[in-house]
């Protein structure tokens, strides 16, 4: 197995010298617990050694279970296997046998694995690509038709609306044309968070083809280098946003076929975009007809039995990560998406829920003691470590991101340091902070020093994806930044010919908030589709409460293309921020330093690498010849101003403006410059010799 930063199969005797306790002495009291975690991880890894290690049988369940081509005694055909240890009998059924539920029994082995071989000379003409299938499972409670656990495609019956398994074996599988873009740096990811179904302007369920043709080019034009796809795994209830998964290996058929998804990913790669999958291994749907619940008649086959298996807040079931076949199911699932579809990594959903027995519900996490002790699910933590090991063993350039609100130390540190092995963690406190500010205080009253330190308040040796808002803030019941700032004026006052103080303030702060977040909150950046131009509608999927309307389950892209509307200026500003990172690798520069903060006159200045960011939050006061300390003795040039006309600012400052250096000491610096800083605006300036 290739070695990399998180791939260790045996205990490293020198591991204590590089534990996360070395860089964070506050963790020293928990050193034994951290070492115990690493030892348990190694114990599991070593258990896999006899069957090929982490790249062996434990991650190849999809090549054994479910439907796979093979032979028996030299005769070609189709194998179907299912793990159901407590079941009394299993029968394969489907349209190939007119749904006869007794004709094709499976045989059971000593491990509770059931199997049947269907030779081509008997079944090739009736069990073909696209055939509908189920398995009839007989338990102590009776018999029922179930969807196979490893099924690769399900479809909804238009008459009964129930889901059916489908044998997927296209005669001409999709052939990839493009190689995935090679990431040369761990940092600097710019993610466009996307939901394919709601990505069309028409009130309908969008398709992979729609997204490939209309949205991917826009993502590339905006300057993002990664797209994160949500709701790809099959989920019966559209309004669940893809978080109540029923079939882990099945591409949601409402968006198209597996081949359509492959073409989408291939096209993205051709545009230079990495593609991340929003993977849901934190819980599973409770449905019996579509999911794994009570599959073999027990509630403990895949999940914890009794109350521990119930996630009350999410109305779902919790996996038992201690079970070997659960580990194989989930690890194989990661490998399947990477190798079959060429995903470049994962955003792991619900990591907090996985790590804590109470799922982190209502927890404050104000002490390091919260991250250790009896509330930790050690099996879930070990699973995440192994999942990261596997992902990077398959592709050393893969990216993994943890959605964790708890602040677990070591989340984005290598496993051999006692970490969990993720590349990034989401800076989840940042959007919450922005919402809190907008709800509770006027921008005139924001404490700029507190703002700076809050955006910088993260574990310095772990990479973070910063974001001002995501899909969470766009959902109905919450508000996007644009809604908090402009509310109903977004519907009537966004024309460039209108004059609205509310919109004027909203446009200015929208850009300033995003620039602050982009330059301070992490080593990566994320935006949910449409939020970059201040999309004026929330997200609300068809459901009984809205008469199953698609009106709010779409994106009005045309608004950003209309020259007379302010949405276009916000779109251009987002593009310019991404371009700035492309030009200066800002997100990869770890050096951030505050240069100046004036609470009374509402100014904040700081550097990130060689670039200097200067903000004026005063609602009405513009400053002429404002003196700013700068780190380098050279002239500076404006490379980005929120007030530029192309961003629907007032045009009081523009890119290209030159500020001559002056030998005037200020705040410990030997040099400074004098600038013009208009009200409610920000500038990014760069040493002239480095300016692009």
C-alpha cells in the first residue's frame, strides 16, 4: 500500500514525538486517550492485513456483494450476494421471473452471506441491463420485498411510487476522456457547493445533463477549482436535501443515470474542476421499503439496537461502526465512488453526530474534556480515521473535509499524530457569527477587533474551509446574507436605476463580509450556488407545506446576467476574489497579521502574505489621505476594491490605483502609505513588484 501522511498500519514507536499534544500543550492531560485512539486504529488496520489491508477485502465489498459478473465452474453469469445473518431465507425476484418470489432461492454460508449464481445460458436473455429487481427476505416476522444493500441503481415505479432495484450493466459503459486536475498544494481549495436538482431556472428537478451543460461552465468562469455535489446518493424523499439516504451505492435516479453522472464529472475535470461528493455515512433512512432498516429482521444488523440506534433529532438510524460488515459497506462505498465515478474526495456530513454518543446535541464544547471520555464513540472515530487512510491510499491527491461543529482537536491532522486524518475542517462558527452580528447589531456597532479575532479563531495547524454562508443559511426558515441585508428590497430595488439606501448598504456589506471571510477565515473557501450574486429566493423543496411547488427549488441564474440589475456586480466580485487567489495563492499563505484597528473611525487593516486588506466600516465617512502602515518598503497598488464600478460600487476607487511609499513610521513599521478609503468599502493592495 502506498505510504502517505495518514497511512500507517503498525504502531510507530516514535509516534509520541509528533502527537498533536506537542503543538497543543493543552492536550497533554489527554495524551493517553489520544494514544489509545491510535492504538485502536492500528488494531483494526492490522486485522485487515490478512485480507489485503485497507485496499483489500474490507474496501472491495461492492465487487463481492450485490450484482457482479463472474463465473462458476467456467460458466459465465451473474452472482448476487447479500449479507443477512438473521434471515430465514432469501429469494431473488424481479421482472425477469414475472416477480415469482419462490423460484430463485439463495443459499447461505456460515457467515450469514446468501448467494445465487445466474448462468448466462439461462438468464442472459431475460435478466438484462435495466431489469427491475428485489430480494424477497423471509424473517421470523414474515416475508417482504427489499432493495439489495449494494444495489447500484434504483428507480421509482410511476404507478406505485415505490422504489425498485435495477440491474445496471450498460452495453457501452461511459469512457472517461479527461484526467482529474492534479492538486499540487494541500491548501487553496475553492468550492462551489451545488445541488443538481435545484440548479435549473425552470421549476423542475434538474438533471446531471442540465448541470453539466449550464452550471459547470459558470463555476469554471467564476474561478472555483472544485465543485461539491450534494444529494447524489439515492434518497426517496426529495425534500430531505439528500440527507436521508436509502441506497449508498445508487446514483439518485431523479437526476439521471450513472453514465450521466460520469460524464458530468469527466466534463468538470476537463474544465479543471475537482469534484467532491457530499457523503452521508453519519446516519441512514428508517424506511423499510427503501433502506436497510430491519433488513434481516433484526434492528442490530447494520445499526445499534434500541435507543442508541435512533437519531431522534434527525428521525434516522445510527450505524454500528464496530461491526465488520458495516465497516466493509461504508469503506467499499467510498472506494466505489472514487474508482467507478472518479470523485476526487469527500465532504463528510454529520461528523459531530458520529463522534459523540449524544450526537453533540445541545453540547457547548467549552472544555477539552468534552472531546475525550465516555461520550466519545470510539468505533465511529476509528472508522473516520480508516476512511481517511483509505481515501488517500486510493488517491494521494484526494481531498477530505469534515463537517464538525464541535471543534474536535486533531480533526484535520494526520492519523499518526493522533488526528482523524481529514485534509480540511469546515469553519462552521464563521457563518453563525455573521448571522449573529446581522441579527443583533447595526454594522456601525460591530467591534472590529472582535470580528478580526473571531474569523482568526481556529486551530492554527489544521486547514479550514472558510465560508460566510452555505446551503444551511439558504434553506427556508433561515436567511442568506443578502436577505439579512436587503430583505424585501431585493424584489423591487435591485435595478441600477433605483436608489435604495437599503440596497446600497446591502451591496457594500455583502462584498465586505465575503472579502473578510475569504481572506481571514481559512485555507480554503466555500460558496453555495447562487449566493455569490445574492440570490433573492430561499431554498424550499416540494413538500406538502408548499403544495409540492418547485418555485423555490431552483436558481435564477439569469438575474446575474442582466446588465441593469445589481446581482451582476456581486457575481463579478466573487469572480474577482477567486482570481485574486489564483494570482497570489492567498489562501495558501499562512502569514496573517493585524496592522491597524480603529474602532472610533471604523477602520481595520491586516496583511495576508504580501497583500494588505483595508476596510472602512463607517456608514458615511470617507477618508482622504488616510495613513496606513505597510509591511514592505515599496509602492503599493490596488488589486481589488469593493467600490469599483464593475462590482456595482460607486467607483470612488478602482483597481490600478497607485499609493507611493513614504518613510513615515507608524505602529512599529518604518514605512506607511496614504490612501483614499471611501465609506463602507474595502481595498486589497499589493507591492507593485508583485502586482499581476
